[in-house]
């Protein structure tokens, strides 16, 4: 499981994004909420891509599993 809450929130943001919404738009939305800065969001995205959670702008199976875990965690 990912330890970084920002990464989990980012994955959850991708999971719950609107149809047609890009990862860039998700990053901007999260940055606008104050979750992190835009620069930090870009770094998180690159890290998640390097770790195999995001592939070609979509959640990988690994990313989907972690996003679902985050969804359950934040639902409590």
C-alpha cells in the first residue's frame, strides 16, 4: 500500500474523474483545493508513472487497486 497520502488522493482523483477529464485537470483541481502545489502535483504524477500506477494517462491495474483501497479508506 502507498504510504504517501498525496499519492493515494491523486490516484483516487484519477479514479473518480469526469469522463474526458485529463490527468492535468485532476492535478489542477487537487492543487486548487490546497492538497498540494501544482509543482508537487506534477512530481507526484511522475513518481506514480515511474512506479507503474499510471500508464499512458490511465490507471494501471496496480493503480486501480490502490485507488480503490484509498476510496475505501477515505469513506470511513
